[in-house]
C-alpha cells in the first residue's frame, strides 16, 4: 500500500493499480486498487480493492449478459419479422376478400352480359324513386325499351351475334344515362331507364334521343331499332302499376310499327 498513498497525494486518484497483498493465511492475493481523494475538508479518501479473480467473474458475467441480450435481440427481431410477415399476409388476404366482395356485389347487382344493372337492382331503385315521388321530393319517369325484331337476329345469325347486339346496346344506353339515373337490362332484349327528376315531356325527349341514336348506330349485321314506352311516376303508383303503364305504352309503340316512342295515356 506504500505505493498508493504517494500517488493519492500527487494525483488525487489511483486507477487499476495492481498489488499483491496477503490474506490471514499469508497467501498472496492479487488485487486491483481504485482510490479517490476526498475534498480537503474531509482529509480522507475512498479506496476499493477488487480481487482479480472476482473481476474476471464480473467480466465473464458481463460477457454472458451481453450474449444473452444479443440472443434476446435476435429473437425479438425474428418475432418482429414474423409479425410483419403475418401482417402483410393478413393485409393481402383482406385485399383479396375486399375484391371478392366487390365481385359478389357486381354479380348480385349487374347483368353480366351488358354490365348494366340487373332486374333486381332495377326494381330496388324503382321502389326508391317511387318513394321520393310519394314524399313530394321530385318528379320521375320510366322508360321501357325493347329491341325490334330481336328474335330474327337470334334465329338468322345465331345467339352469339344476338349477344353482340345486346352488349353494344348496353354500351349505347350507358353512354346516354346520367349518373343520377338507372339503366338496366330487365330481361331478354328488354331494357328500362329510370329518369330521376324528369317531367313526362323531358322523359319523352330523352326517349326520342335514345331511339334516334340506336337507329343511327353502326351495327355489324345491319340496322337495329328500338321501341320505347314512356310514363311518369305518380304519387299513387306502386312498382307493378308504373311498370304495367310503361309496358302498355311500349306495346302501343310496337303495334304502331316499331322504332318509335309512345307515351302512356293511362292517367
């Protein structure tokens, strides 16, 4: 210890000084000495003696703790990576499910051949429009349309060509339909258009515009024409009544020579 005190007096600290002491059994005990001089008022010092073999134990423990921490970190990283993979897979499944739901919705509401609304969707929208009319929110009209001589197209050219005509007709009608209206294929070669907020005169004008456009459209096998029945929706109407009235107007258009618009007179 005779080496420690002079250094303490000169430097104020001793760090990692190697000494060989003896224990009570006179066995050598190698130690490391760390000491610091206290402020002058205390006139003393603090000294720590650490047996070297204890230091090695502490160092081994630190190394082991470091390895354990690194192992735990690797495991955590693996868990995080697995969770991220599971999250990505779940997100992918969710996107697939969303797309499947959209496809099911399209199948349930859309005519697969023309991509227009199907009859079920049309009737739902017609009920909603009738409810608005009954509540006095708006006027509305209904057009029922039928391709003239469609049976002869199927009989003479085949059903594949008939499908081509139906698909093209769906495109023509969709292009002439406002976002607030509903156009649908309601059966075979028959179509319907709900004209929201329209008077009877405005609906008749829309029907004439559609009839003329169909007549002027170029068709692969020759000219195609359409007959149209028009009616307004009345406060007392239900779905059956308004459809029957439009159908009678359509029948009148067919009876009078086809390729024409007839307005229902049943009011």
